[in-house]
C-alpha cells in the first residue's frame, strides 16, 4: 500500500515529480513506536517532525487535576509537530494508542527543504488548514451537538479521514478506539459514554470488540450526525483553484 502521506499529496493534483522526491525525503527515516509511547510531550522542545505512515495516536492537553481533553485523533497520513520550526515548546502531548510507523524529519531542516519546493510547502500548509477545520468541528461538537450526535459525528469523521488517505471501506470501518478514549475526546463521563455505546449497539450502528469498534450502517450514522464532509475538502487543490 502506498504511504498515506504521499497518497494525500497526490490527491491534491498539485505536485510535480520533483516535489515528490522532496516528499519522499521527508519520510525516508523510519521509526517504529509501541503503543502508549509519547511522541511529543507538552512543554518539551520539539526537535523532530513526524509523518504518520501507519498507526494511530491521540493529541491531548492535560489539566492540573490530571484529567485530559483529547483534541484530535492522529491517523495515517497526518503530520505530528509540523509547526515545530516556529515554536520552541509543544502545547500538547501526542501519544500512540497502537503500534505506529513514522517518517522522522529534523524540524530545523523543514524551512530549508520547502524553500526549494514551494508547491510542497503549499501542500503542507493545506494539511495544516485541514487540521484547523477538524478542530473547529470538534469545538462545535463539544459546545452544541447532543451526545449521540457528537459520537456519531466523530465516528464518521474518522472513517472519512481514513478513506481520504487511501484506506478501503473494509479497513476504514475498524477504529482502534475504546470507551475511555472516546470519553476523553467527547467531553463525556464514562457512564454517559457507555450509555450511548449501548444505544448505538442496540440499533446495530456499531459493534464493540476488544480494543476496537467496527462501524455498521454508515449512512444511518452519518444521518444521525447530520454529517457534512465539506470541511474535509476531499477535492484537489487544482480543481479548487479552477473553481475560483
């Protein structure tokens, strides 16, 4: 399977052959991370940028009382620490939830690299913009969506993000998440999260297995969530520019 990072870049229909040489250089140095490892730690100096080739992580903020708020799930095709060259210290922690394969690139070399590849720089900026849009949807969910809509919206979003990174339908319906992770991501108590799980299971919309959730009846889940995927911008940059 092609690297999800390169797959996303190709879907933009923006880069030329020489740009992909730069992109492959970004992910040339590989690292394998075990579950439960902190890839970036809040308050620490960021020296590396990580390109997710396989596996999942969570990005979260920790409160003084020890509670945490997961602000995003990190999936294959995503970038961890893209802004490391601009800020000395991380404002969040990124922790793997399954085994991960990462492309590792020195943060202090990124600006020099993209200066020689302006189209790649634009593609990376697009990816950063996508992350911001996803965070905006997270804010809307936490502030205004009902608990059931909140969970259904997250499930469909994760599914669509995997599909946009080249995963098949059969691969993308399997999410390596559990009740604790969802509780921390959705701002719900464990009891409330469990109650919603049972409702979705009763209507055969999800299936819970050890360490993962399988999505069923995607169209009904999307309808329950009032899901509009326009914020994920599944069209290419070249098509978007022609529409202006």
